[in-house]
C-alpha cells in the first residue's frame, strides 16, 4: 500500500492528522501554500486586470462562517460501505450550520457565485419513495440553517440514453418545459464525463444573435480507478473563469467541439479553470484514506469529496459528504453557484462502472 500513500501536509495542525472521512485523489494538491494568503478571486480570474480590492473585501463572512471545531465523532474511515455512526443524533446537532443567507430571488440566487469570504452551507436529501424512485430518486437542496430554505430539486430523466438530470427551482415541477427548469446535467455513454447546462436554448434552435443559447456552467470528469473500490475516486472539475468584476465568463458553445470538455481535452484553457478533488491522506491507524471536513461529514462514503484549485489546496471551493443514509452536506464557496455545486454533487450519485 505504500505505493499509494499520500504525504501528510506539514502545515496542518496535529488534529488534522486524525482528520475526517474521505476518499478522493488529486496529484497537485499535496503541496500546501505556506506563506502568502492568496486572494481567492485571483485564482479564478481569466484575463483582464486584477480583481478590484473593494470588490473582494466587500462581503465580510458572518460569524462562524469560516471555521469549525473538529470533533472526535467526525473521524470516519473512507469506505464504500455505508458508515454506521453510533452517535448520529449527537453529530447532527453538532454539525456547524450555515450563516444567515438571504434569498430574495431564488432563480437569481442559485445562478449567482457565492459571495467572497462566505461559505454557503447546504443539505442534500435523497427521496427514494414511490414505484421507481429506487432507480429515479429525487434530490432536494436546502440551506443548512434553521429556516432550511429550499433552493433546488433534481431528478434523473427516464427514457434517456445517457444519464440526464433535470434541475428545477420548484420541488414539485421537474418538467423540461416548465418555467421552473433552471438547468440540467448530462453524461456521456460511459457515465464518466458530465456537462452542466443552464436553461438556455439548444444551439440548433438559437436566434440570430445567439443570445439565447445555453451556457455551459461546468463539466466533471471521473478518471478510471486502478484500485477499484478500495481506492479514492479521482475527479476533475472544469468551470468558466471569472472576469475582473468577479462575474462568470459566459461559455456558449455553438457545437459539441467547443464545449468545456473539448476545450479542456485540447488544453485550450482560455477563460476556463481546472479544479481537482483534494488528495486524501492514508491513515495507518484506520487503514483508510481520510480528509478533514471540519465536522460537516460524519459517514464514510466513496461519494465524499473536496474540490480545490491546485495553486491553493487549502481553499475549499466545494465539499460534499454523507451524514445519513439519504442525507448529505454540500458546502460551496466563490466562484461556484448553487446550480454548479448541486450538479457536481448529482454527478457523484451516478453509477460509474468504468471508475469503480
């Protein structure tokens, strides 16, 4: 097993060596940034002037939004088996909640990048009830706070050759033609590559100036796992870059050869950012791969992951993990929006035979 061990980050505190639960893998994220605290905005800006300081410091994170105490109950080994946490009720109460987030316009909020300096903490629940919900469950995204504000719902489409998830801003209306349709997640035949679209029009039905063509919000690539079930997954996440005003650069492909996946494959990275899941650390004591989720994840699962930029692996762009059989926490930071993060999470639920 020594071949697959990942060196522990020297920067981490002693507690971090007994980290939390996990299973992912990313080569470049094992070298922590020691000295300079990078402005997260600079990691995601593609071209133009550096982000304006007043813009990046405008939002002050609410109290408790930055860090949480790590508790002994959160130490779980990375496994494909469902973790049976003995103190699940206690963990649920102790899990750090989300800061107060105001959602005035739901459609606008779920497509807006998270404010800089604020972690949007959410909860994903999976509903398997009904005749075919075992095959086509519905997933709901709520803010993980006292109000439990509904954000998004997603469900796999039936009679589709590839995995195709509809994403809606209405928990009861998951139709493609409905006015609540906000985006979709589509996979390739192998179930190893996914693309996230907004609710724009297919290029084949575009108007003259292409202004209504759908945007690609992100793409996810799962690499073949040579360790099978015993090793961590390896994910690459591709997202549009941000401009100098910290707004997402629109990526509106006119054909399949101009999308995020093809740009990434051809290394045409103009206005495109590449992210990876953070490399877990092998723990000899638990004989498993582990990651520190700071109390937000309590059950071992192959689906748990943290997404980072290789230039600053300490800045968690997104993390996702199990807290119960059908409940998960999903936290995201700038530059992701709720639709991007939710779709990336949905991709982890899909069966990927080539990856496992």
